[in-house]
């Protein structure tokens, strides 16, 4: 049985584009003995084990589908993280990863409202509460995404807020020592979905850059500052610590090198940013406009220069 860090999540497309994570000195090869020091802690979602032996990684990111998660394997994930002196960021996705068995947005929304999913959330969070390791829990991320991938995204804000607060109350009761993350993409309407200061300990954002798409659709490659800056300015208004919960970038060697350099030196410009978590996995949801499935892994994210 694989530990949960080896499971593949069904994450969203974030165009143009755990607690406590370091500047991303990912310009080094994966055979290096450590992540070079930087200004911020650094974490990874690493289902392929690319970073399993790399020193300097502070956070192990897990994705859990609440309907078919193997709860005993959480203890394996805890052991894996402890052996590497890492804390946990745990993303709970309110669905099954079996596409054929997924509910509709309406079924999920109404099921949360009428209490059908209370026991499901309690079971997951009760298991998390038994772990003896610092963790941040992130539920139903990127809720303002209009792409249609997630069955919990693009709801009426009041429905999402009600669902978040109900699930948060259940989880806090079962895992009271965890920190809790509210994690939008960072779009202009993110504030509509803010569930309240009393249920949010930290704000997570997603930042992805796929150079071929940017040059074709936006007419130029995007910088880290260009994507993250506006999202940070929107998020900082909530007066909470900010984490880049999912980061990925892919392009030619120059593009990747520039992103590496920018991330290593970014902390002075973003004083509320406390952590960065890299998403070291190939996309499972297609990029728009026929651009396929970007691969964010450090072994594959440098693309041949077609110019």
C-alpha cells in the first residue's frame, strides 16, 4: 500500500499561472544533497518521490479524496514525513478520484447542507487528529475556479461559505491542534468566498506558469511577480499568513531559470508570505486551448526551445 504522498490528485487548471515552507532553489539537480538555503521554507507535493532524499524540504503535501481515502496509510505518510523532518500540508478533496463514481455539484452541495457528509469529514479528520506531527489542513481548494473541473468550485459564494464553515467545525473538533487553510486560486472575486477570520488560520494561493500557452494566448511569457503579485495583494487584505500552496512552472531553459531566480529572492517583496509548496506532478486536467497536460516535475519542466 502506497503512503498518501504517492497518490495522484485531481487538481485544477490555474491559467497564467505545509504551513511553513524556502526559496525555491530548484535550479539544482535532483541528485543534489540539499536544497540551497533561502528566505522561505519550501515544501513539495511529490507523488513520484523526486524529493524523497533531498534535504532542506520542510513540508510534505498530501491530497486526500474523502470518499475513498485509505485512512490507515496516513500513519505511513506520517512516518515518511517524520523521517525527513517535514511537517504536513493535507488537502482534503470532497469527492472520489474515480471519475465514474463522482457526484454532481448539486449532490455534494445538498449533501453537505443536510448533513450527509458530516460523518465522512469526521472520519478523515479523526484519523488526521491521531497523527503526532504538525499539520495544516486545506479543504476544497480553488473554489472560485470557473473551469468546471472541481464539483465544489464556482458555487454561489454563500453556499460555499456555509459548506466550508460546517466542514471546518467538524474537522477542528477532531483535529484541534492543526492549522486550517482557505485556499482560493487568487482571482479577482476571491473575497466573495472568504468564510471568515474565525475559521481561517492561513491563506493558500495557486501559481502556475506554462510558457507555451502564455506566449500563444497572452502574447508573452509571464513572470512570477506578474502572476503572484496581484493574487498576493488580494489575499493580504485578510491579515493572515500567506502560503503558495501549489506552485508549478514549465517552459524553455531561460523561462525556468528566471522563475527559479525570482522565487529565491521574493520574500522582501511579500512580507506576509511564509511558505512555498511545489507541485511536482504532471497535470491530470488539460490546459485550455489544446495545450495538453503540462508536466511540472523538475525532471521534465524544461521544454525544448522551439523558437
